[in-house]
C-alpha cells in the first residue's frame, strides 16, 4: 500500500502539539465511507511496559462477513517519550510501516484509540486517517476527555460524549452488560457513521472484530519476540 509522507517525525513535544493543532484543521468530519463497504481494517500496537520495541498489526476483514482478507505487521524501536495526548507520535511510525506492507487498501480503518475525542481534536485515529487519506474511526476502551451521562446496559445503547459543549463522539454499549466503548470519528467520517460501523463490527465481543484480532496479533508478536 502506498502511503505518501504527511510530515517527518523529528520533533520535540512542543512541536508535536503545534503540529496536532495544525493537522486538526485538516480533519474531514463527513461521511465518506464507500457504499457498499467491502473491507474494514483494524489496527493495534503492543509493547512491553517501559519498553521501546513496538509491534503494530493491521488486520483486514471483509464486510459485512468479517472474514480474514489479509494481515500485515511491523516492529520498530521508539524514541518519542510517553506524553499523554501525544500517543500517535509514539505509535504511528510503526503502524505506517505495517500499512506499507499491505496489498489490500481497506475501505475503512478502525483504530484502538481516539479520533477527535482528544483535547486538540487529533487522536491517533484522526492522525492516521490524514496519513492514509482513508476513513478512520477511533474505538477506545477508555475515555481521554469529555463528559457523558451513563449509557444503557443493552447492546446498541449509546449516549453523546461532549467536550466544551461540542459533541465529539459516542459512548457505545457493544454487548449486554459490559463496559462501553468510546467511539469517535477519525477522518472522512462523522459521528453517526463511525458509531454505526463500530457497532456493526462488534458481534460477539466488546471490541470490534478488526481491532480485537489486531490486538491478538500484536500480543502474539510481542510474546514471540520476548520468548
């Protein structure tokens, strides 16, 4: 898969914050998902606690069947420090390596992380969407920012996630009586379409199947490298 360069990665945290603010203005919050949707990818990153060797995996599934189409992965050392709100500057370089190994260009990408549900409206899903020029959706297991009322306990129940009076995502229950996901558009999608796609891909588990499988693959790679 061809991935044109959006920017280089040689910067300190102040420069990274300034770049986030600039890139946030390029994010397109409109439903650009192709109809019909044929393929959806899931992305995840794994690493040992306090380690600097990161493993990224991309799993492409058919849609709506959610059957395996292709997998790709990469590993690399990371030097950018852990700073809350700047996760993409640690994880995206290795994620992009994995995408460059793909033969299949997915119609949409689900990311285990935030989209615009971010203090500067540029979480890892939004940042990745700008790099790939593809529709992306953030499907996070925890809240980074914003406020919300309690969601219902049944699959499909959802409430708005808001920040400073603006809706930035959805708190979505994907399975009965389990903790919700924090879904937000990344790029080239909107809140309604992002929420619909995340729910459609979450069949038997809390996490959408593409990101769940990517998570299992990164953990497998990390264990094999350690062993």
